[in-house]
C-alpha cells in the first residue's frame, strides 16, 4: 500500500493521479513540516479523501536512544513487523546535524570487520521506513538536519529502488529539503548497481567501500569480492568518475592487515589516473579481532598514501559514538 513518506512530489502525483501542485502541498505537510495529511494547506477535500483512502498511515516506533560522549546520538526503531533498525545523528560544527540511515534490517554481505554483517539479512526496508527514520530524528532535534548518508545497517544497492526513492524524498523541496550534494550513498561494491546508478545520472554522492587494494586481501575481508571482483569494481568506479567527477573511496583501517607500505603502493597502482577522495576510517570491532592503527601506524600509512596518491584528497573520517555502539560497523539493532 502506498505510504505518503515514501514518494517524492512527482511520484505522489502519479500514484494518486493528482496535480503536481497538490502533491507538493501534501508532501510539504507530511514530510516537509511533519504534520498530518489533513493539515495540508490549500488542497481540496476530495483530493485529501483520495490520498487518505489509498495511503497507509503506519509509523516507526522509537524504542530507545543512546547518547555518546562525543555528541552522537543513536536511535533504535521498531518496525511494524517487530524488526529493529538504527539511525545515528551526527553533530556537525555545533550548528547542524547529518543523519546516518539504515536501508536494510541486517546485511547479507558478511564483511569480516562489521558487526552488522554478522547478523545476516532479515529484509529490505521500504522507502517510507527509510524516510521515517529521518522524520523521527528531525522531530527530536533542535538543530537542522542538512545531510544524510546511507551508511547504516545494510547494503544500499541491494535495496536500490527504495533507497533512491527515499533519497529523492529527502531532497525534494517540498519534502526533506536536503541538498542532493549532501546525500551520500555507500556501497560495498555491487558493480551492476554502480553501473546502473551511473547510467541513470543520479547526483547523490557515491561512496565505495574499498578496504583493500589486492583481490586476495579484499576477498579475505569482504566476501563480495568473490561475486564482484576488484578489477570489475575499479572499472565501474572509473566510469562513474569520468562522468560524474571525483568518487569517495572508504578505507577501513585495520592494523597489521591493510595499512602497510605495500598496501599504499598497491592503492597507488590500482587508482592511478582516477580522481578520488580517500576516506581512511578506523575499524570498530567489539570482538577484538581487528584493531585500529596506533598514532604512529596512522602517520606512516598517511605519509605512504600521500606519496603514492599525489594530489588526491586523503581525509581521515571520524566515526563517533563508539561508547554506545553507534559507530560505523557496530549497528546491530540494539539499544546499547
């Protein structure tokens, strides 16, 4: 059944067979202002009746919140079927927030360093369930939410249509009003979906989780390598970069695993001639199997990267909320 929060203005107009102007007013009420359908302004009663008749009014239930020492806040939501997912509110510059959204319940990819991957996959989220995370967090926030990243539970490109649908609701001027350039979609490397995304010309920022520069090492960390090879992945990323500009590559740093001199050299060869932004990020592994780099290890790796990737931005990304298991790779659908 259609849910108002899961459609942008054009999708809503088409689904309900109503004028685009009326669709914008309805979306403006429900998503833009967080009001009820009946509070939409300047919409005829028969249009509202039609929308009410055809649309679901289901909502997520906020079960718990947990505040990290660094200002990150984790939200635990229960879905209508009892499944649970998390979203994380990220503070930026003491003036606004960005939001890390889940796109699936669990994840099927099974990356060795990721707690979410150890859950396995329960199901995809519907577009409205993704947008409702945004609405619930916004209602709890005193600062504006000016960005969104699809980096929570799940592989966004395994739920391609719903993720793109939700992203367009978030950037709709009548909806979430988030700038497209501040919406990021992260993938572990689903090559056919990357190529589809490039061909369709979407303007959201593409982020690719690389984490190793050789097929053997990547396969040991990320089982997806056995289905979509590193060579295929880099080819798809090159195609995207050629058409859309610089691509963000995420690199989870694991001491004694993927941050040696040889790893920097391999990255330089792999990415030669491509415009990238490399985001190294510390691993978060509560099991203790993997550990982040020490300050000295990070300095050596950073210097090697700067030498092997001259002129390319290398920005270490902070992953907050570790004390509440809200950091990257730690979301498992729990309140702590």
